[in-house]
C-alpha cells in the first residue's frame, strides 16, 4: 500500500512537472521566435524555379539567425507547397496565418499563387512579399502586397519593341491560361500592335496540357512571321517547341523567361533554336560583390543554378527586406508599407525601390540560349 502511494505521488509529480514544462514552452515560443511563411511551387513543373527560390530564402534566414535573429529572436521559415495552384495556396495562406501566426508571408512564387493569397493577407492585415510574380493584376491589388519581380508590361513590352526592331511584321501568341502567361502575351501583343505589327492569332491552352497540336495547327494556317509563347514551366515550353518541329513550323520564336531558358534547352535536348529570343529578369554577379557572394553560397550548398540568377537573388532580397521591416515594425503591416516605400533597398539584386502599386525597380534583359549558354542581347 505504501509503495502504491509513493508511486501515485511520483506519477502526480511527473505529470505536474511535464505540464509545467509544456506550459512554459508554449508561453515562451511566441516571445522567443518569429515565424515567417513561405508559399511556393515545390512540386510540379513550376518547381523548376520554386525550389531555388525556397533555397535562397533559407540562406537568408540562416544568415539572420547566425547574426542573432530579429531583435534577438530566432527566425523560423514555415514552408508550404503552393503548387502554382490557387486552391493549394489559399489553404497554405490560411494555415500560416491562423495556426502558425506568421509575421509576414514570402510568396507566392508564381502569379497564380500570389493572386490567390493576396485577398487573404489583406483581410488579415499580413504583409506579403511575392516573388516570381509578373502578372499585371498584382499591381495595386493590395495595400500590404509587394513583389521583387517586375510586372509583365515592362518586360514584355520591351520584348515587343525588340521584335519590331528585328523586322517582325506579324505574330501569333500561344499561352497557358494562368494569370502570368496571359499578362505576358497580352502586353507583348498590345505593344506590338501599337508599333504597327499585326497579331494574327491568340491561342491558349489549359494548365496541364501536353498536346498543343490543335493550337499550333491553327497558328500555322495563319502563317505569322513569329510566335510568342508564354508558359507556366519549362515542360510545356519543351513540348511546344518539339511539336512545332514535328509540324515543320519554322517561325521565329519569342518567349517568356521560362521559354527561352537553359531548362527548356535541356528538356528539348538542344532543340530550342539559338535564334529564339526571350525577355527575362537578370542580374550580373560581376558588377555586385553581394550578388557574387550569395550565388557562391547557393552553388556551394545546393549545386548549379540551372536558371537565371535573379530567381535566387530576388528571393534572398525579399526575405532580407521582410526581416528588416519586421525589425522596425513587428507585425504592423501598415508600418511595413510606410517603411518599404520610404527608402532604396540594396541587396544581391542591386537596388530596389518600390512604388505605391507594390512594384519594384525592374531588372530585365533580352537574351537567347546557344549551346546551353545565355547570350544577352540587351540589358536594362
């Protein structure tokens, strides 16, 4: 009986001690850590750039923690796979806000993700820093929504001007039905028309399509000088280019940053023509020591880039900017908005200033790919 009483007392003490530890841990967690959310395409074709953007953000978070975190608090990056899908991104945003109580969200890292997340962050007064988001619909869509990626009208308006300078008189467009590809071809076609060019056809396809022959045959029958292609990932770009060759279509190709790219060149086994010209985001590590340093850290830890370095630097910079805003403002999104608009931010991408519409200073270029090497025709 005495032993049973002792055992009961010990059990009671252990349970009480465990409960105390759990209560202390729970009470300390929000006081000693800061949660930042990340939403990006970590599976599917858009993971080609979604995973590198996550890797770059993690480098920035690790640097912050090695330097004492934010105001002495450890920073945790809570990662969600947005899949470049609106429904998945909506679920991810709600979880990050309602369960993880994040101070800000990095993402989406795909226009479809960002446009799905933005109404939720606005409703909950959570600051949003989007990456790899070029749709025009993002501009001015939220008080607390900013991006490190240039809007499509700037980049693809410039590509249209370049096409006109190359002597292209008529074009057709082929694009995914998502918001980013639609902004790309819409802006290209609009600017091309303003310059006197003719847009003979505008074909679209549903996300996930692998057979583009119906759209390509319609374009072939119109016989344009060139075809402007915009996709959500390099798999679709490779499929379109291969099927163009099967249909003996020799039109000049213009494309977005995913079409005229090394991943597409590799997925086509070198069939991407060296004459194909694309608009892209761009930074030059030879002109910025921080750019070079960040890219060296990236390749040492994760291997070769495989895509334009801007996807790495803009995610790294977006993370550091958000950390600086949290340092000054805590979770106050209105304060963050005031602070981000008030200065020029220097980072691995170079200088960023943000306007009232949430758009950054653009870092853009025109290029082609020859023998799996980027050849730049213009840098702005």
